[in-house]
C-alpha cells in the first residue's frame, strides 16, 4: 500500500484528492492547520474522515513539516495548502507571501532532509500568467505576469519547485491549474458565492447578492477532474510541469446568468455590483491550453461548463432544503457570516 501526504487536506482539492487516492488503495495522511474550530466538513461530506490519518502542522513551522514527513513516511507529497483567495491577498500580502510562497520552500526542505526520493506536486495556478490573449490560449511556455500578491507568491513557489528539481535532482512537478470548482468550493469564491445565493434566493432565504467584476472571464473546470491530473503527473518517469484547463473561457456574468436560470430566476434582479469587491488589479481574461497534459498524461476534462453550473446550484439547493427541514449536518454555508460583516482594508482605515 502506497503512502501519501497531502497538505491542505481540508480544502476543496485536498478532500477530493484524498478520496481519489483512497479509492486507488493509498494510505492517506493529511496535514491540517490547528484551529479553535475544526474545519473538516468537506472530509465528512465525502465520507472519508474516518479513513484518514490527520497530522496537525503549519506551513510557517518547518519543524512541524519535518515531523509530518517522518510520521507519514510518504512516497508522494501533494502540496495544496496556501492562502488561496486572490482578493484576500491584497488585504494580507505579507501573510500570503509567507504561507503561499515560503511555505513551498519549507516543505521542499523537509523532503530534502528526510527523503529525497519522495515525489512532490506543487499546486500552481493560472494566475501566474496575469492575462490571456483571446486568440491564443495559455500553455507551459507562455510568459508569467502576476497581477496580485497571491499570484506573485505562487510564482515564487513555481520557481523554487523548478530549482529544487534541477538543483537537487528531486522529483518535483508544477501543476498549473486553471480555475476549478465544485460543491465543495469555499463561499468566498465567486462561483460558489453565486450558486449558494441562487439557491437561497430561490427558497426565499435572501433577496440579493453583491459581487465584483461581472465581466472577468475564466477557464472553469470541475475539481474532481483536476485532482486526477495531479496524481497522473507523479506517475510519469520524469518530472515536468503541466497546464490543466478546458480551453474554454466564460464570464462571471455568464456564470451568474446560468446559475439563476437553473432556479427559474433572472440574475439581473438579484445580482448587484459593489465596488468593495473589485480587486486593485484584476485579470480580465484567462483560457488554458491543456494539450501537453492530454498528449503526455492522457488527461482531459470530463465535466463541461453547463454541467458544472447545474451540479453546483443543485447541491446548494439540497443543502438549504435540508437545513429548512431541521436536519443537522456540517455545512460551511450554515455558519458562514454575512458578507456585510466584513470590512475592506480601506473601510477599516476610514473607520
């Protein structure tokens, strides 16, 4: 039985990857960050919580990472943990750099000192590119032009992974994944924010939702499809970097229109633009070319955009209906604070 260590196992990708590897017969260890309120709802939703070995550790504490590797003795490490919300990186750029950037070096150093034969996957992002020419989808050779503290930290993680691969001969891959969504996506992300709002509004639980830029365009795929590509990368004879995408781009406006139409509503009656959700710098258009992953790994997306929208809003409707019927379950949506409770940095300074 192969042993694997996943950082960020409580997140969307970590939970889906853990289930995927368990189904393949792996013994799965996961690093989670110790918090006063546990955040295991995704693992419970997928019914895998009791099949995992969970290790408390922190990306800013290299000693805890070394200990986690000693405990788990993995053959593969998937590094998914990060501060991964772009808008928050403008609010907290230093902590984003510390966790999302330097955290990669700490986990690589831990592997280098404990066992260099461990295969390592680094979760990179399409935000590295900063933009996409509409007539030429982005590929592994496209230039990087990060437009946020998050993207800059991820760029550091990308290059340090490449340096450890070349400099120390370690098996280290970068998966440059474009946006990937699911019913397990956090409510701070625009896709889940919209699907959750559409579900609540259709059930009479709220009236409207405030968002930022409706014209931004992204290449959206389905998270369970994308975690399979992570595993595929570490099964190759030689380490390499891969773009994972759908080669399609859709606007936030289109996502909103489709989500609300699934529940019989017009998004224009319920979706309002609020400037406080606009980023200081925004990436207008992203579309990826996954040709290399298709040709070398045999990977391709299985769930299309329309099906992704449908399954997300359906899942949120089912959650809120269950809540309305008085059933108890560990959904993030039940305890998530109302967005008006949050003040942007400029508002905090003003007040």
